[in-house]
C-alpha cells in the first residue's frame, strides 16, 4: 500500500498511459481541474514539518535557516507551531476531501479502463 501512488509504481504508469489516450485525459481534466488549480494557486504553505513551521514563524532569513537547526521533537513543543500545524493539516484534509469527493461523484464519467485499473 505504501507504494500505491509513487511515480515508479506499475499501476501509476498504467493509469498515466491510459489517461493520456484522449478521452481519459479530457475526463480527468474536467473532474480535477478546479481543485488542482486551487491547490497550485494556494499561497500559504501546507508543509507539516514542525521544524520548518518553527523557522517560518520565527521569520528567519533564508541565510539564517541553513545555519539554524531545530529538531522536530523540539519545535513541536512550541504552541504556535502546534496551532499552525493543525491549521495546515485541516486545510490539507479539506483539499484532499474535495478531490476525493469529485472523483467519487464523477466515477461514472471516468472511462471504464481507468476504473478497471483502479480496482486491480
């Protein structure tokens, strides 16, 4: 299950090849265009790594970040880091749920070949 969506997975290659066959690509673009454009244009970071959030909160200059090191276990102790991580996680979950909802409500529009591959 860990390799399901990795780029080197055979199912991913099959889905990519099938989706690029015209109709599959058109359907996927129609179904996923809006949430993916929203995700790409989202200006805030969705990075959940505590040490990175800590550095962002402290407004460290890029040259300071490379020299500054804090462990995730230390950064997560900061209340502001925990709050920001929770807010980012909620935003990420909301966006994933939107994509999942679009796929499940449009499953009949997805070509049979892609649906068959996803069931394998």
